[in-house]
């Protein structure tokens, strides 16, 4: 079974940053959070799209 893995240092930092934000505010808007991370970490549009898919599929962080 393959899993999505972020590639690149900026993208890995963005994933970590989003993870911390989600711990602080579990019901935070993911699209807005990804947008903020994209600007903060200077991500390309392709990386931003990946990041949004990654966090939407990462439900183990915030169990229902």
C-alpha cells in the first residue's frame, strides 16, 4: 500500500506547520490553512494542491 509523502524541504515544513496548527485548533478551515502555508513557505501551485490533498487525506490527526 502506498501513501502520499511530501517531497521537498519547504513542503515538509509546511506539513509540520499545518499539523501543529491543527493540534491547536482541530476544527480549523483546511483550505484557508493550506493557503496560509502556501504563502508562508513560498510553495508552488503544484505543491499547494498536493498539500491540500495531503491534509484532507490525513484524518488520523483529528479522529472523529
